[in-house]
């Protein structure tokens, strides 16, 4: 009886620690790509297309590397939304279409925020 209680408490601790690490990881990634959306929006508004191209390519490469392991933690569709938003921004930058870039930045921000909010430790997510 004592062994099964200890085992249960140990497993509970592992689940709680794993959950906290998951929350921290998704929050960090979410914050990074929300900042990316703001940085790309600023570059688009300044019409600094060459710098914006460099930045979006760097974020795309980083996102693809992150997504390879992140898909184990988040919903596949959430990752795809960020990918599509980054690709849309990249296409808008190549075409030098400010409205398309700004729309893509808004989509990226929302998709990145959704990554964390879906896993946040809130009553809505618990219940």
C-alpha cells in the first residue's frame, strides 16, 4: 500500500513538473514569435524590405527547427498557422506589398499568442 502511494505521488510530481516545463516552453516560444511579428511589422512600416527579408528568413528557419520537436507539445494546426503566417509575410516582403505584410504580421501575432494561451494554467483550460 505504501509503495503504491509513493509511486502515485512520484508520478503526480512528474506530471506536474512536466506540465510546468511545457507551460514555460510554450510561453517562451510564444513570446519570441509575438516579438517577431512586431519586429516585422515595424520593418514593413519603414519599408526596409531587404532587412525584412533577412529577418523573416531567419525566423522561418528557426521556426522550422523548433516545430520539429514542438509538435509533440502543441496541436499540429497551431504550428501550421504560425508557418503559414511567416510564409505569407515572406511573400508580401518579396512582392513589397505593405498591406499583405501587415496582415501576415497580425496573423503571426495571433497564432503565436494562441500557442501559449492554449496551454496556459487557467481555470478555463483546467475545467
